[in-house]
C-alpha cells in the first residue's frame, strides 16, 4: 500500500501544502497523513503514518525537508520504517529505499541537506550580526505581547488556550504564559 505524508510549517504555506497533497495523490497514495506544524514541534500525523504502515507498504513524501528535521532524524525515521518491513520514497529526489542504491542515495542526500541547512543558518547568523552592528536589526515583532488584552478577553469567554492560539496565530504555550505571568 502507498501511504503519503505531507507537512507545511505554517498555515500561511497553504499552496505548498495543497501541492504536496496533490502530488501524493498523483503518486497513487491510497491514504495520506497531513499536518500543518513546524518540523520542531511534535508531528502527530507523521507518527500516525509510521504506526499505520505495514510490511511491504511504502511511505511517500514529496521532499526530504517535509519529512525530517536533520540527517539524524531522517536516518532514524527511515530505520523505523524499514524495521516495519516498509520503505520510503522521496518524490522530488527520486529516492526509493527499497533498493540498495536508494538507501545509499538517501543517506548521502540527507547528509548534504543537513550540511546546506547548517550553512544557511550560519549565513543567517552572520547577516543578523551585521544588521545589529549597523543598528538595523529589530528582531521579531513581539506578537504575543501585542495580543495580551485579546488573549485575556478570549480566555474570559471560556475559550481554550489551544483555540486562542489558533485564532491569534501564536503558540499555545505562549497563551498559557501570558495568562499565568502576563506579557513578558
């Protein structure tokens, strides 16, 4: 059975999310697990997909970065899939771990992806440092602080922290922090 997994980091990435689902359907996936969550957050649908797969199934993802956080994460996820007798296929890289060549290619590409990400983060840090030195870097806008009154209003209406977070586009833990400590 072909099982798909799609993930976008934010609700704003709707087009990329829809494209992933479309590509997975086109690849013949009979069941698709999809979620809109940051890669650093708990990925419940990815866990559900891995729990769902069985011997001879194939988990299909559109891109490596939609699947794994790092080289170590990619390799660990692939090992878990393999331990269940299933394989992994990454569409945009034409990688299929059902073959020895596919497994080798997967490990090489995962390492290169991690290397590129680390280079990008290094360049980003350098750019931020240069902007700070020139007095141009202001940092991220304090979204939660600006919404303190609204958070308290919604909470007083009996709305859950999770729903408040969804409505305001912030993380649930930040909502809880505002309610317990006030804006920080």
